[in-house]
C-alpha cells in the first residue's frame, strides 16, 4: 500500500516536472478553486440558519430567556437591540417550552401573584397585591399596541371609608416608551385612557395622565369645567381650520402643481347654544270659540186704591155690610236678550334650538407661487393676469363655502417663493445619488472584472504554450517515423508495463492500433501536429 502511494507520488512529481509554467499556474488555480469550493460547501452545510426567538425584551427578561436556553443546551446568538436568535428549526419549540415556564412574562407582576396560596396575610397586603397585579396586567396590555414598546401604570385608589369624600377620586398615570422618536397619535392616547379607565372602578378617562419617554404629556381636561370646555373648543377649531386649509390647498396644487400654493384659514366658530321660542298671532284668522245667548221676559201688573180717605171710608152703605168700590189695575212687560260670543285668534308657536359649532366668519390667506420661464440667468418671471387671479380666488371661495353676507374674506396674492434652499438640496441629493450609484456599480463590478482579467491572463498563457509541450497522461515509449526529408523522429512512450520498441523510421498498423487503444489522447495530439506541419507518417 505504501509502495503504491510512493509510486503515485513519484509519477505526480514526474508529471509536475514536465509541465510548463502556464500549466502549473492552471493546475494551482484549479486546485485552489476546488479546495475553496469544497471548504465553502462544508462551511455552508455545517452552518445552521438562525431565526428570531424574542426581540425587544428588557435586560431582566433577556437574562431569564438566556438562562433557560443554557439549561436546555440550545445554541443561541444575541443580536443588536437585545434580539435572541436560535436555530430556525427550534424557534417555535423553544417558544412553547419557555411559555410553559412563564418566560418571558414582561416587567412587573400580573394576576399570577395570586396563583400561590397566601394564608394569614392582612387585608392591606391583599389590597396592595391586587393593585400591583392590576397595574402589571394593564402595562402588559398597553405594551401590545403597535406604537408602544413598553409601558408602566401607576394607580391611586382612595381608602374605603364609611363617609365618602367627593374631592377624593381614583387617578392613574401611564408611562409609555414609544417605538422610534415619533409622538403618540391622539387616537392611541385616547385608547390608553379608556382602557385604564374601564379597568378601574370609579376612574374617569380624564383622570388618566399619559407621559411618553420623550417628555410629551397630553393635557388632562374636564369637559364640565371651563378649562375643559376651552380646550375642546380650541381643538375643534384647529381641526376645522386644518380641514379647510387642506381642502383648498389640495385643489390648488392639483391645478398649479405640488408646492405651488400655501393656504391658511382662520375660522371663528360660534359656541353659543341658543333656544328661541316665537309666537305669532293672526287677527284675520278669527275662530268662534264659545257663543252664549240669554233671553229674559218679565210681565208685571199693579192696581191703585181710589176710595177717599175719611168718613166715607168707614161708612157702610151696603145692607150686607160691604162697600162697593172700583180699583184700576196697571200691567207692564219687559223682554231682555243677552248674547255672549268668544273668538279664538290664530296663533303660531315655534321653538328653535341652535347648537354650538356654527361658523361665524372665515378668513383665508392664499399665496400662489409666481411662474418663471427659462433656466439659469435666462430665468424670467411671468406675471399672472388679474383675470387669472380673480378666477383662482373665486374657486377657493367656492371650495371654502365663503359667504360675503357674514363677512368672509378671501385674500389671494401671487408672490415668488424662495426655493433656493430646496434647489440646492435637490442638487446635492442628485449628486449624492449619482455618486452612490457609480460606487455601488464599481463595487459590484470589481469582482467580475478581476475574474475576467484572470481568465484572459490564463487564456493568453495557454495560447503562448507550444502544443508539443502539453503532455497528457503517463509518458510512453518512443515511436519513430520519417519526415519528408528522411529525418527520423520519435513519438510515443511507455504505457503502464507495456514497452514498445518499434523499428526506427517504421510505424506498423499493429503498433498504431495498440497506441490508439492504450492512449488515444497522445495519438490524437501527434496526428494533429503531423497534419499542421505537413508531415505524413510512413507505413
């Protein structure tokens, strides 16, 4: 076995000694490429692809995760920002295993504090544990928002007493660490407030303060107080002005181009609430409400006594003891009719309630960029005609819903914009972009260029190498032939253990057949050389 290796080594050394300089370079280059390829393949096959297990954890939670990975003997890598990487095929398995151990559980404690039985603790400790658990659960829930990286919640609850104090009420403060350097949007802040307020008994949303890590605080206002009303009114006015400004500016930029118009709108809003009751009477529209008619008839009869006063009145002339006398009778009749009629006059009653938020007056200031023609020193301004200015002003007035009867004013002016800074920045960005493009192109093309240079160098070396110096296989015995001048040449060599001793100047068919059979490459090379030089072998 050792003899075979030694013979193989000697043969390789013999072949190496017979190679030219360019051939040796080619062999070394091929060997280097082969070894590099095998090494890269081995490294790539042994390299495990890593996936993200957890990211953005605090130092405490990261330490717990790493300790659990060490106990499980799982390879891991710690990247920037606290990212923990494990082999991709073990990501989900390790997440489930860590979740079964309660890792990670976030900062603070949650309601798992009550998982362990606590006997003999006081009511004060029980209440404190409940408050800690509530704060921890709220912090974890707020941390699930897309704009929030981490959060902490502090809740203040008044003590339970028999007599309630209206001046003492629950309050809460929320500290939020935002993602990046952007400020929390208003909808996220409102969501945090309502979440905390609906999780604590008796807590109102306007009693929850939200502070971020950049020092931004959201104002707390009570809608029932004067300050709360003023803040709400100011926010509503700001939103209205921004809406009107954007509405007009978008329309102008669509016509004139982006950045060619600036619109600012000031709106006066009526926040008075008015209730108006009005009654109108129509005297021509009389309607009989009641009608009463009374008829009275009175008949009266009276008689007068005509007997004279004196003796005759006491004297009885009638034999029967009666006195005959005549008395005239007076009678009267009275008729009375009483009619009472009541009329209802037509009446219209209307009640109108005007809510707050109506626009009292709009004032808009619009600046339109002046047009230019030409470039460089030949750049000249083009002044718009008064008709064009008036047309733009009417368009903006219609878009804003301006009413001249209530005193709305729209001022539109054409002014040259100072775009020197923007032009310089654009030029610098273009130059930087072109520079980066060429640098990236050169960086990406340098390796192919080096490969092409090496290829052309090797190709040129091959072209300069004589054909007869390229020997393939193991040297064979000599083979003679005669050229046209009668000079004898030898080719061939020794094939394995077979030695051929051909006659000088004679090549037999048997020898050629055996040479072609044992080493066709050398014979092909020799025949090509003979044909190029114009030599014809003799048989």
